[in-house]
């Protein structure tokens, strides 16, 4: 069979759909149609008699298997099918297919229209079946406008709750419910506190408008952190922390591991400066979990994954392989830790270690030698009256 042709038509939730002439022509000439169950109810009156309908449900592999026998398929999708939509799925799964697009306004555009809100600078994020990562990044960066596509789990209430947990009370939320549906549509602007207790009609989306600028420090004084047993020596000092992060070259990295995070200061500083970075942090002491929770909420860094337990005994196969690793604690097992890191570190990965003694420096060099890597940089730094720290970088 020659390449498949997909006519992808974007529609709203309106019960009385407006279909432009070009779209009507496609529908009249179609024999195989597809879309979500909600789309089927909306377009059923417009479909020719005796046609085939294929529901889009999970798993999508079954849907594409049902598409396979047909050369030409008309697919209905919400709004703009290229905006976090099904057209992208077809492009990914069937890259050789012929896609012909008939878009309409997406739900965030419709909500902005209802609000009379210029939206050219809006950061759009989809939480529909997706993790929090992109949303967290937009919050940390302090975007002025954030448009969010929700789902039945990541609801407006869940989003507002997460924002308040991490100190992002500097936004107001406008929720658009069932946009385009004459009977069910509703648009409301709420405080985050009010949104937490709400239960809006689904489907919905929302726009967050920043009302004030939340501080985003570069270099957090160690006195600002919740400390392990109140001990100031159990935290990486701010100048050492910043130099260590600089040597890790995190701007060009995707996955960062912080081993021996203690208070979480290195992880938190990394996440604040590089919000898109995936941060996975390991700490042996159980108290570390509480400290990471307290400090990440205080400084507004959602999304840091904190793992408690002996790193050498931890199964790390389920975590994204790192391309940058900071070692803040090693419990005398530095060589073994380096050997384990070597099994997962990306080919261009960087390791940075803060050595506090000649013994730990020698262990680092030995571990790096055994893994076939090289120490490329060494910087000695003294802060106030504390003993000098040697910051070592290996590749």
C-alpha cells in the first residue's frame, strides 16, 4: 500500500460545530474516521452513512494496528492537532505518512480570548499524562504567563496545591471549563488558595498570571538552609558550591546526580539555576529526606528526586543515567562509589568531588585511575576559617 493519508481536523467542544467548507468536503468524501469518544459524539451528525469509526484509546499501538489496512483516514482532534496533539503522535509513529491539517483554536488560545489577554509571551505546558518537569521549570524561571493543559489527576486544585507547597503564591489562576460548549462553559479567576478547594468541570485548562516577582537567588548563604542537627560544617559552603556547579558545566547537561546530599544545598542550587535539569539526589542518613523536603520548599525547587539509603546498595537502574555527578559524601567508600558511577555515567559525563583531606584526594585519584578516566581540573579554595577544600573534576 502507498503512504497513508491522514486528514486531521481540529474541533472545539461546541455542540453546534462550525465546519469550514474545506473541512466539510473532507468529511463528505471520507469513509474511515477516528477520534476520541467525546469527538465521536460531537461529529456523529456530520458523518456519512456506513462509515468506519476507530476510537482513539490506549494502548495507541492497538489504534495504529487498526489504521494499518486503510489508505486514507479522517481524524478528529481537539483544537490545534499540532499543539500537544495527536498530529504529533502520527508524525512520530508513521513518519512517512501524508498529513493534511485543518486546525482550529487550541483551548489555551480560547481561554486567552475569553480573558482578552495578549498571549504571545505565554509559556505553554502540558500536564496531560505528563510529569511535572516542564511545569516546575516554568515556575522556577518565574514566567509571567503560564498556560497549562490539565488532566484528571493534575487538576487545577492539584496544581494550585503544588504551587503553594513550594512558595509560588505570586500567581493568580484563571480556569476555563468546557470551553466552546454553550451549556457547560465557565471561566473563573481565583486565588491559588481558592483553587485548592475547587472541583471544576472537565475538560479544563488554566492560565497563571504572575502578580509579583519571587526571589531566585544565585548563591544561597548556608545560614539560610535547615541544617543537619544545626551543624554548619555539614553543608557545602556557598563559594565552594558555586565553583563546584560551575565545573560540572550544568548548562549543557540533562541528568545530574548529587551523592551524599545531606541538606540538599547542591541539588537545590543546581535546580534553581538550571530548572530543566533532572536532579536525582542520594543520601544515606534518613534525616536527609526531611531536610531536602524543608529546603526545597523553602527555596522553591520542586522536582528533585531524593533517594535515602546506601548508594552502593541502591538499585539505580530506574533512574536517568547521569551526565554530571557531584560527590559530597562517601563514608570512606569513595573508590567503590566511583566504580559504580562509572557503570552508568554517560560517555561525556563529568564527576566533581570536594576533597577535605589528602587521604580523600588520594582515594579520588585512585578511583578515577581504576575507571580509566582522568582528573582534568583541581582548584584549592579556603572559606573564612574553615579548612581548605580541593575541588576535583574528572572526565
